[in-house]
C-alpha cells in the first residue's frame, strides 16, 4: 500500500523554503523556520530531504540557477540581449525595500559560506561564474554584430557586470532609495553602450 505522495519536489513548496533562506541566510535559518514555511512535519521533511537542511538549501540554489538559465534563454532569443541585461539591472532600482534588504541569495551565500562551508560556497561561486560567462558571450556577440560600441575585452566587461551585480546587492541595502539606485545603475550601465 502506498502512502500519500510527497510534495517535497513541488516547486511552490521549495520556493517557500527558498524565501526563508534568502531572507535569513543559511546559518540563521532553523529547521522550525523551514518546516513552518513549507508546511511539513519533521518526519516528512527528513523523508523528503535525506540530506536535511543542506540538501534543501542546495535545491533552493538550484532553483535560482534555473531562473537565471531561463533569463539567459530569453536573452539568447532576443533581438536585443544587451537591452534585456540593462533592463534586468534597472529593475533592481524598482524593487521594494524588503527585496533590497534581502539582496541576492547567490551572492549572499558566497559571502556567508566563505570559510564555513566550502561546498556551498563553491556552488554559489559556480552559479555567479555561469552568469558572468553568459554576460561575456552576449557582449562578444554584440561587439561582433556592431550593437555594442565598447570594444573592451568581453571577458573584462562580463566580469565588470558580475562585479556590478555583487556590488549592487550590498549598495541597495545601504541606500534602498529607488531614485538614487536608478541613477547609480544608469551611470554604471554606460559602459555597455
């Protein structure tokens, strides 16, 4: 006889857990926080996630990786991928204060896990490097087809954009003012005109 089906792989349930990790960080998130957010009991949780909190966190990081991959696919299909990248950065300024205070779960993980959990740190770094490589490929293509005037090495420009992303995720916590952030972002985006 089969028991009721597990809901652990349900994306909505995982997103609830992800939101807790994103807000509190990995270390400060308790099992109670997770269970409450997911609406699961501890038995069901450990049955679904044999690796416990760390396995769930890895799945949360993987969800963000998939969201970023979806953005890459959209940009690769676009007639103006540089404009999409710029719009992505511009959208940061329009976010609400709670989003500003959370920053980026991937960048947060790199910072939080450095020297604490090399595996989680490495996973987060790999995701950021994938995004950087996407920026580099997109910039190189735009330079070749003449839609990007700046002919600086695309690797340098790709790294510039990931540096901008990482920096904005701290700066928006310091200055969560939409207008100031918008001006700051526009100034920084001049480099990919």
